[in-house]
DNA sequence: CCCATAGGTGCATACGATTGCAAAAATCGG
DNA sequence: CCGATTTTTGCAATCGTATGCACCTATGGG
């Protein structure tokens, strides 16, 4: 069989092919596909027609090489068990797509060397910016990105370094809101199963919560780290229940709160909110499911993502722009997992 | 201020810089970083040293331009509400990272023109392959990818076209297993709230289920499309309960099953599994949560992802390789949401 | 000790686009 | 209708790397 290969016919069509077909120069083709370039209407039309016939589309990679921008954003994420992240990720991807960017995903579970390898790969792809939604990114990431001139925005994550941009919810205010709500509900023995205390989100929520209690002269009856892990939080809840008999528990995020509720109900035989009130943080979709009906502080994922995209693109446009830290306020969503103060509706 | 810009110092370091620093040619540098190229050990060492000092890393985009492979895999996904997808996505990304590939995410909710735009962008990035986990990808995707010579693997999705590779669980067998289990449990009035009947997953599960019932001469007492949407399924469940009083319901996936259970319990006051058994499909993490404790057919996400990656990479290596359709068997995971036949343990 | 062979290395080109510059064409005012 | 602008267009260089080819250097066998 000496037939010429079929595949030859479908070889890549380049701007040169289009130029030839349209009888113009290659640069003309390029300009037609470069927004803001100087092209006459008739030229544009001829080229577009030829391009359409040949099925031509500009090669983004080649373009990136010369413009120095890949229009790729690196997203570093740890795990996706916590529903908040898939939710945010979907929004982020959509928002960036609308701006002509795309998301390259990097899953980096651990900390340390594995993470550093990922960082290297991130830079290899010449990403224009990075959204870091993973705890445990070594500080080296930031210095290397700084050196490479790649803007980084921390999503739902804080960092002491002022040169780092970040978008979070107002975790301190959120924690305090929960305290005020529980106090108004007449709770006296209030416990806290916190988010991981190695991260600012967990610490700030806890701090705000304690501050809120302290305003009424109260201390948490118990406080333990749930590590943002369902199973850990569930075990802790059981232990706290048996040891301290709290009348309310504030859990550092919804994902853990579901585990806590299950442990209380099915292992301890506790009725929620009759015996104990439970409040979470995030307002993921499942919080509204009847099985949990969880009172929780909403993180406005939409606005957080919007802010993230805005900051990131601004820094890409204008590299010298100073870092910015944004905390977005979120309302307490009152549902059925915690006793509601009598006069709550009147108050709010 | 006529100071030279600080930024100048951090300008990109290229293979030429490394070559100069090491006193060798640029091609030598390239070879050192190209696995399988011919380089002497001493050369390799000199170059690596210089590279390390300058902080050089090869530019993946430039490399892609010349090799014609980007080492980017496009992942097209619809929504991430169904936990099965984040779970699978995390695995997929990890598996591909291990092979030196990375995932570029495309969220395409709807069908039709929006999707086609996304397809265009996908091709613009010169992805080496595509994993399609979204329903409603127009057939045009496939023809265009075929033309462009880009392999596509459908993940958890079927398609009549034999030229398309796909990885699914064995949906027919899974549906039948559920039927057998429910029959063995002595259920007589069995309903089905199916996955979207526009997709093969939904249809196959339903067909297998019906076949299983038919083996015992039974028909579903009711059968309706839940569209893979929680709210739709919940409403349908309520309607079916009120109209048909089933003693068991097989729901087309876990995500809907949770909604169904909530509707039955909290709207209809039904006790599960005492009044009615519920069985799902997927075995997402939440299925094991005590609140649902859902009996369900496991989709082995790990194996499905593994197969997907294997097939995709194989087709990238060897473009003429024929398409392959794989259905991975998954066990029925017996939990507490459905009555368990007396002799079940003996049987299995 | 010499020649055939294999393995390393450098030169130069190619990948597919963007973009500064200069020439050509179109526009405009007088 | 002509000269001065302004707009279009083409030419050619460039981005950072991979790779065919030719050349050079060891190596080993006879």
C-alpha cells in the first residue's frame, strides 16, 4: 500500500496557509486576529473568510512565546473534599474564561518537597498568575514567584507577609457573629471545634469567636483543633460532648460540622438543636440540605472569586502594583441546627 | 530618577544564558534537559551546575512549539456539584502530573454554542488530549478533534460512535445488581428515579435495573427522570411517594439520592429503610456519612481514572490506535438505607 | 599504529506567531 | 488636483527551544 497517508491532509493550518489562501502577508493574518491592531475592514473580511474555510485558529502557545503572556493561571489546590473548593473552582474557572484566561490545575496535597516540585512545574508553564488555595505552600513559592515576577493571590488563606495579596472572608468578624448569635440564644456552655490552627482562617475564626464570647465575659467551655478533617472533628465532638456537655458548638467549617452533627446524633444520641446547637462556617450547598439544615456563616464565594480575579488581572497588567488584602464580609445564615434567639428577626 | 529598572535583573534566564555561563553551545543545554538525548556525563554536570546557579528551567511553551506536544490535557467538565467529579478530578490531575502532564480546565455548563466556543479554546491551547466528563458536548467536538488528531476519552459518559474511547462503570450490570438486591430484600413495589435519560449512564443504569426486575417478572411501579439534579429528584420522589407508595426506590446517582432521602424524611415523614429502601449509585464520600448511610453501587473512581489516563496516553503515543470502550465493574456497597436480605452475607 | 565506528558537540534552521519599521495606499484640506 | 497626513500593509527580526547534519573526539579491533 503506497497510498499517501490520510493524515497528511489534516496537518496543522498556520497563519502562512491562511495568508497564501487570502493572498496577503502573514503579518496581515496575525493582525486580523490581534485585537486592537490596524487592519482595514476589507482585509479583515478576506482573511477571516480564508481562515474560516481552512479552519484556522491562532496557536496560543506560539503567541505566548512572543508576547510573554500565556493567559494561563495556575491554580494550586490541596484537596477537594471540602465542597467549598469545587464550588469556588467552578466559579473561578468561569470568571477567568470570561476574561480569556484558563486554569491549569496543580494538586499539591502535602507540604515540603512535593509542593516545591509542583511550584517548579508551575513556573515551567509560564503561568501569568497563580491562585493559591492550598495551605502548606512553602514560603519558597512566594520568593520564587516574586523573582519570576509572577503575581500570586492567596484564596481563602492568609499570610503574614504584606507583599502577598490575599482574598478571604472576614473570618474574625464571622467568628464573632457566631458568638453573638449563640449568646443571644441563651447558650452558656459553648465549645469550639476550630479549623486547623496552623492556618490563619482557622485562627481568625477562633479569635473572633473568643472575642465575641469575651464581650459577654464568657470563655469557651472547650476548644480543640479539628484540622479541617471530618473524622478528626467528629471524634473531637464526641469527646467534648462526653466531657463537657456543651449546649452549643461552633465548628470551624461546614465540612467538619457535618461530621460533628453526625457524631452527635448517631454516636451520642443527641438531638440538634434541642440538646446542643451547632454552627458551621462556609455555607456550602450541603448546608442547606434538610439532613443538616446548618446555621452557618456564608463565605460569598462569588464575590471572593470576583475579587481574586480582579486583583490578579490588575497585577498582571501592572506588575508594580502593591499587594492587597481583602476580607469579604459574610452574613450569618440562620437555619435549624442552632436554637434561634426569640427576638432574632426583630433584631436583624 | 534614571536608575535602571530593578526588574531588569530578574529577566527570564534562557538556555542561551546557561550555555554562556557553562561555556557550551545552546544545543548542549537543550540536550541536557531532553531525556534520551546524547550527552556526556561531564557535559551534563557542567550544564546542570550552571543552570542551577542561574535558576534556569526550560520553557515548556517554547518546547511545545517545536515538539508539537504541549503536555497539557484539556478537561471538560459541566458542574462540580456532584461530588463524584471533584473526587475524580483530583485523582485525574494527580495521575497526569505523575506522567508529566497537566490539566487545563474548561467548564462548559450548557449545550450548544457556548460549548462550541469552549471547544475552540481547547484547540487553541494545543492540548495533547481531552478528557470529556461533561454531558452535552456536541458531536462537533468529536469531529473537530478527530480532524485535529487530538485523542478524546469520555469519562463516565458513553457515546454511540465507535470511534470514541470511553471509560465508564458497568452501568447496566450496576443497575441489575441493585434490582437483584432489592428483590432479594423482598421488595415488591420498586420505583426508579433515573439519571438523565439523555445520557447513556442514566439509560444504561435504568435498563440494567429493569432487566434485573424483569428476571423476576416485575416492573418498576414508577419510573421518572431525575435529570441528575437534586431538586428535581426530590420533587419526583415526593410525587412518587404520594402516588405509588413504593417500598423501594433506586436513584440514578448518590447526589440525587441524598435529595430523595431528605424529601422522603423531612417532607413526607417517611422512615428509611423501614418504610422505604433507597439505593444510589456512585458511592461518593458523603454516601458513607451517617446521615445518609447510603447503600449504593460504587464507581471505582481510582480505576476509572487509571484507565482513562492509560488510554489517553496510549493514543497520544500512537495516534492510529483504535478507540476502546471500557466498563469497570463496581460492587454494591451495602449500608443502612435499604433493607438487607436476611441471607445476604451468606450469599455474597 | 592506523582505521573504522560510535558517541558528543556545535551550527544553523524551524516551530508559529507578534511587532517595530518603512513603504504604499488612502484620506483630507485648501 | 496636489501635497501633507494618516492609515494599511509587508518585510524581517524575534521569542526559547529542539533537532538534523556535519564535524570532531575517543575507543577498540586488527
